[in-house]
């Protein structure tokens, strides 16, 4: 793929994200006029319109772009690092551990007593998963050990989450836990944006410049090491960066699956299968997908509160089955 075509692709994805971001700001059940909505976004007009635009729709649109970019980017990184088209961001157990932290916050009442209790508990769960991962796999652990450690952490976090639900004496708390785990951007505020932003910035800083190393890794670990790639440091950067991005996304939006799996596959052929080029493209593609899905849940069954994670799963699961069948045919 030529550099010109690649830059055109990024420009097109950027324009799509911008258009969906504006649509996310303007589309909703309130049905406010376009001019009044834009004026309210900058503090003009009626107080109720200003409240809706600046305290409800703006944080929701920002989080949609941030969460989608985080999931798309980490999906591309994990597939490039593991050289496996079926890899996805939750493979190292961060999303399950973050969900467990949030579930414990709801179960103990911390989320009700303190607005930041839930996202901070989820981030703490993600941090614990990284520490356990490093203890199990070690800083120099190979790819297989990393995958096995992630599977073990995910299984343990899932079992603990089920145990909390099973032992919950309060049916209202159990109901809140179930709805939170479905994933949503509704009723989020700028507090959630500022809570997630530093961790996402940290993850982005760790992962944004690893593209050339992933390109070298496509030729094998021995070839990459002979080219000067320090594999131990690369693994640490990937584990830390993916954990920061996925943990922050899960902390503020709940469990939103399949974005990190589907988006890199949709764009891989367009970028020429280069991991370095796929990372920024997948970040933009993930942002576009989550923003589009969030707009769809407002329009489809608006009175029934369809959850964002449910919609992405309904879209992503058939795509995942298609990937499995395609991989099987190629293997045969």
C-alpha cells in the first residue's frame, strides 16, 4: 500500500469519526433543534438545553470516541504481537479483572456512596491483573506463558464475579451489576471522562510507537531480536499499555466486546497487513464503530434501554464465527 493511499484512508476514517461524533451530540430522544443544540453546547440558550448538551451528550460522545479508539488500538496491538488473527484485548485478563473491581464496588455499596468509587475500583482491578500477570508470566515470559496467564486471570475474575452475583443479598444490587456488565455510555458525565483520560493517555504513550517492533516481529521472534528489538521490554510495554487502555475503557463503559476483534480485521487488508499502519487505523475505526453503535442504541428500541455491549456482541459474534470458519478453511 502506498503512503498516499494510507494517508487517504486515515483522512477518511478521521472524517467518519468527526461526523459520527457530531451526530452523537445531536441525536437523542429529546429531539432538540439543530441550531439550539449547537448553541447550547457553547453555553448559549436555555439552561435545560445547556445541561443536556454539556453534561449528558458531550461526555457520552467523548467517551464513545475514547473507548472505541482504546479497544480498536489494543486489538490491533494484541493481534500483531501474538501474530494471531483471533487475539483480542481481553486476552490478558484485564477487562475481566476491571469488571470484577466494578462489581465489588456495586456489591459493597462503594459505588452508591462515592461517584468515583466504581471507575476507580475497576481501575484497581485492572492494576491487580497486571501485577498477577507479571508474577505468573514474569517480565521475560514467552508468548505462550503470557496467553496462559491471561486465560487463568480471566477465568478467575469471571468465577469471582459469578460468586459475587450468587451471594448478593440485595436483588437491586444484583440487577445493577448485570446491567453494568452489559456495557453502556448512557448517564456518563465529564467526571468519567477525566477519570479515564490519564490512564488512556498512559496506555497510548506506551503503545503508539511500538509499530516498527511489531512489523519486525512478523518475521519471527529470533529475527526481531537480531534486528535489535528487546522482546522483554516490548512485552512489558504491551501488557502495561493494553491494561491501561482496556482497564480505563471497562471502568467507565462496562464490558463492550468484539470491537478489538472486528475492527482490525475490517482494516487489515486496507493497510497492507502492516501492524504499524494498522494501529492508528484501528484506533480510528474503533472510535467510529462505538460511536455508530451508541447512536444506534438510542434509535433502536429507545424506550427499552438497549445496552451498547449487547449490540456490539450481536454484531461481533457472527463476525467471530466467520473468522473461525475462514481460519479453518485456510488450515485445510
